[in-house]
């Protein structure tokens, strides 16, 4: 099967790692893999036989979108698999240029319910990364829609915490991640011994660093920048708890990765995580609630709790996706 993935960029992020992992695994299964993207440093994680096509697939521009759609339609893939809204539009128009094409979309997030997601319903199928996303998009995606959780690289390694209250955040630094709420919560816990390390980059980096300095927490909070997946896992193995304070997520790749190495998690009470949790999720954006949760972990090791069957391997994710492809073509 010839499969074309479309992803805006490959710099960092959960959706980007999802595509990298899926593409590599599909290539192992014997499929011909092409990826249309503007590119990024994550390209070096792709196996050598995967063909990268650099194209403007991230811009919300009708002319560049139509041009990309025409160019990609000429490749005659068996499946176009779009990731994000602009790629969905490009896949939709590619089918207009080449009616034999089949295309589907993976919905990674709770997208704004506006005209930007109009092509979703025109897809031959949609994969959602959680039932929460599928329910949220109900009526705006085709009946041929399923849920496949993000696959995780399962190493078999287990967390061995240093017992020094070392907390970790992993993710893109945007407003939706609510890292500022956690920093403010930690400011009320200066009488405890703790460290907080932040892995990731993004538009809120300078704002968060300034907040850390204003609260005189620069000796306890460290910004490590964007790290490769292996480095992220190694940091998880050496931490006591993952902090996941997001206000909106399709699922939460960092949470699944933490669970795969038995790292405790304190997470926000959002629909996607409620789906896999059995308790102790924290109210979104509430500094006092997060302060209490962090304190409770330091004193009693109480964290959010999750179901045992919510983590699947990258291999299992790829097999489920392959079966969905076969049902479409």
C-alpha cells in the first residue's frame, strides 16, 4: 500500500511524534511511505526509506493549498492520511483532482467547531485519538469514524524515583498547557523541598521564565527546552511525578508515556483524561487545587489514577490503523 501522510511541520509536539511513529511502523509492515510536510528537526527520526516531500502544507492560504493538493494528487497514493486542519483541506482538494484517491483524517485535538473543520465530514474515514474527541466532533465527522489511542514506545523500563519531590512537565509551551498555574501553585510551597523541570518549547517560554523569576523560583524550576523522545523517557525514569495541567487535549501523549514507565501523574480534569482515569484529577486552572494536589503528593504520594489498559504499543496502533486503511480501500 502506498500511503501519503500530510503533517504541517516536524519540529516538536504530540501529533508530530504520532506521525513519526506511525510512519516508521507502517514502513516496517511493508508499505511505501511518503510524508508531505514543511519539515523540521524530527525528520531525522524517520527511517531512511521514507520519502519526505517538502511542501507548503501548513499555511491557511487558498492558492498554496490548491497547489499542494494538485502536486500531491499526482503521486497517486492508495491512502492520504491528513493530520491537522490545513492538511485535511489539502487532502479534500487532492481528491477533487484525482477522484480515485481515498483519504482520512486523524483528529488529534478538540478543534474549534467552525468552518475550518468542514472537510472532516467529507473524508472516507476519521480516526480520533480518544472517545472524547470523537464525541466532541459528532455530526462533523463521517459515520466511518473510530478511536485509536496514541501508541507508545514500550521499553520495559520502570520508573525509579529519586524521592526528592522531582516534578516534570513535558509538552509544547502554549497557553492551553497551563504551566503558569503550576508555577504559581509551587510558589505557595516554598517551605517544602522540591524541583520542577520543564521539557518543551513554545510561545509561552519567555512568559513562564519571567513568572519564575518574579516568584523567585529560578533555583527550583529549570527549563530544559525541547528534547528528543529518548531523553524525555530518561527524564521520566528519574522523576517522581509528571505534571499535566492542560485545559484541553485530544488525549495526552506525555501521560501515556509516563504510565508506560510507571511514573505517577497529577493531571487536570478534562474529558480526554477522564476517559482513562479512575480518580484524583485536578480542577483546570485552579491554583489552590493544584497547590493542594502537589502538597498531597509530597506528603502522601497521592496522584491521579488511571486504568490499566489505556496504554498500547506503537505496533498495536499501527495494526489498528492498517486495518482501518484496508476497510476504506
